[in-house]
C-alpha cells in the first residue's frame, strides 16, 4: 500500500526510460556479416635464408607462429587503408564520403582514420591451434558492401603480404649502398695508382723482380767478359813486348854487310790490332757495368717504393674486392627474390582463399535485446525510485506503522478530510 502511493512517480520514471530505450532501439540499423576463409600453409617466405653467409639457413617457422603472423597481416592498419584507397569512401562508408568531400586536408585524414577504425571494429579474425585455416568475418549495414569490402580485403592481403614478407626492396637498397661504397673504393684505388705512377701494381712488381734478375745475370756475364778481356789484354801486352815492330825483308849477297831492306812486322801489327779491339771491348764492358749498376739501383729503389706502398695497396685492393663480391652476391639475391615475388604474384601455392565472401541474406539487429534491456532497466529504476520516495516521505501513513513506531496501541484513526 505504501509503494502504491508512489505509483505516479514510478510510472513516470518507467515510461520515460522505456520510451528512451525504445527510441534508441529504433535508431539501430541491421548489421549483415559476410564470411570468408583463407588456407595458410608453410611457404618459402617462412624459410630462413640469411643475406650474408649460410648460418641457420633452412630454419622454418612453426605452424602456429606462421598462422599468427598471417592473422596480424590480415588485421594490419595498412591493409585497411589499401582497401579504402582502392574502393573509396563512397562504396565503403557513404556517410563519411559526404563529409570527406567538404573537409580540409587535416579533416580528411581524420575521416579516413574514422573509416579505418570502423573496419577495425567490424572485422573479425579467428584462428585455431594446429589448424591452417584463418576465418574472417566483416559486418556492415549494407550486405553488398560487406561482401565487397571483405573480398577486397582478401585480394589486397595477397598482395600486401608479399610486400611485408619478401625483402626485395631491402636487398635493392643494400645493393645500391654497396655500389656507392664500391665506387668510392674504386676511386680511391685509381687515385692511389695514378698518384704513384703505377699501372698494375702486381704486374709491375713481378716485372721489376724479373728485370732485376735479368740485370743481375747480365751484370755477372759482363763481369766475366770483362775479366776475360782484361786477362787477354795483359797477355797480349806481354806478347807485344817480345815481338819487334820491324823485320828485314831481304839483303844483298855481296861480300860484307851488303844492302838491307826492312819493313813492318805483321805479327806485331796483328797483335797491336787485337790490343786495340780488346781495349775497346774492356771500355765498353766497364761502361756496361756502370749502366747495369745504375739500372739495378733504380730498380731497387722502385721495388723499395712499391714495398712501402704494398700495405696500402693491399688494403685498398681488399676493400674493393670485398665490395665487388658483396655487390655480386646481393645482385644475385635480389634477382632470386624478384623471381620468387613474380612467381608468387602469379599465384600463391601456400596461401589460398578457400571461401570468398558472399552477400549475406539475413542480418542481425540489436533492437529486441535493447528493448528488453530498456524494459528491465526502466522497471528497476521505477521500483528503486518508489522505494526511495516511500522511505523519505514524512509522517506515519497507517495506524499499524504508528503502533510499531511508537510502541503504543492505536485506539482509533480519523479519515483524511477531503480538500
């Protein structure tokens, strides 16, 4: 009876909250969820291939870790942005497209971020342990848009995952970096050779060694020849001392001395001619010795200079050879990676779309749950408000409550006088 006295307040609160709940439920739109599934199996992109060396080559990622990585790629923000850029806001979220057309550049970024968050909230990705299937669902108030967005997401996923997993751009950048360093190293190498007057360091050093050996051999041969000519010249001088310059050709046979006629000694003349030749040869051999000694000294000086430059040459040459090998290796890896990417672009054997999304026929709506919740909340609020008003009302409303409160018997009660 006490609670019934607050019926008007309770009814007002109940109707207010219930009507607000019903109005909110009526504004809610029906949501249509499209479904698709992807088969993800182990592929070459999950087999470890080191860029340098062979340490750890062939190591593979576990199946669960592989599935999780594919799910992360499916749920990445960059993939959602690719979907919006491909379809446009007019086909994904028309109400945002109207705002986008009138927005400033800064506001456009905010609107695109709102569309990305909308896809994020309505996208559902499910995986199961030891199962190579990734199930994907997407909800939208337009069934055709739900299927279109989900199928576009899967198509862009097949492209985007190759960008993420295949490292061709990184290989190309590294190769270009090595090529730049190789150009610098080659310039330093050529500058070193030109500044020191060297055409080919290794060939020149080998040639100097060969020439020095030849000169030493010629010097020894010249010394032997010189000693031979000097010995022959000394022997010839001794012979000349024993031979007269002139000899008699004839004499008369008259008694006494008679007439005599003399002439030059041909033996002496021959020895004298040979002496002149030997003297000339000795002079020539001595001059040859001096020239050979000078050549040997110049070669020795050049070899000492090359020996002093050899450490720097080896450093420059080794640096250039290493960079050339690195450029060659990365060029090979880049071509292999590009070939793998082109093969993957024609069709991924390990990643396949098992089921594409179709436009859902039936949708889900939260109107009934919202109305039921509004009824319960309105009823509970009205009851609490009635109880609170009953306990806060002043006075003793009935004779029984007065008897209980005052602990006195109530002998009579006068009815309320009408106003």
